[in-house]
């Protein structure tokens, strides 16, 4: 019976400790900006890569379209 009381008390103490609020952040020092971290550029690079690739091909596609338009005009269309 005494062991059961101790186990119950320990369980209650653990439950109360788990439900307590975390300590508030230190207000003396402002948080560091997260954008300065090198890991933060991975998502931006993943988004930017396809856009850069499309910009690189844009001139070639425009030249092909102009050539096709000129060929159609030359054929009388």
C-alpha cells in the first residue's frame, strides 16, 4: 500500500511538472535573425533555381518564336 502511494505521488508530480509553462525568453538580449543562417537559403535556392533556368532559356525561345513567325509570314500566311 505504501508503494502504491509513492508511485501515485510520483505520477502526480510528473504530470504537474509536464504541464508547467516553459520559462519566458530572455528579454535582455534580442533574438538573432534567422535569415542570416546559411541553412535558411536552401528553400530560397530551391525556389530560385527553376526560375533562373527559365530566364536562361527565355531568349532562345523568343528567337525561335520570331523565326517561326518570319517563316509563316514569308510563306504567305
